[in-house]
C-alpha cells in the first residue's frame, strides 16, 4: 500500500488507524479517521471512519465507489 499526496507517489506506508490531522488532497482509506471527522447527516452508521466522513470523497454518488478516497477537508463532499 502507498500514500498518494497531491497525485505524487510516496513510499511512506499508509497507517490504517488514526491520522494526526486531516490530509487535504491525500488518499484516505475507509478505515482511517482523523480529529476533524464529521459524520454525514444522512448515513447508516455513526462509526468515526473516513468512509462515513463528510469531507472524504469516495465517489459514493457515482456508479462505482472508490476503494481509496481523497480527503477534501475543509470542503464538505456530502451531507
């Protein structure tokens, strides 16, 4: 697994746990979370993970969701 920052590849492995801060423009995995987590207003779960965060873009409104999303903090992607 690799971390992508602003489209560039990095050899830094991705931590699948808690992030120290939001990572705008970086790849985020569904299991990750950070201190600015804000759950979507319409959701099935209250788990604090990037998959359920308003600021993560996993193309959930598209035909096929992404396995790895992008952090778009502070711009909300979904309500």
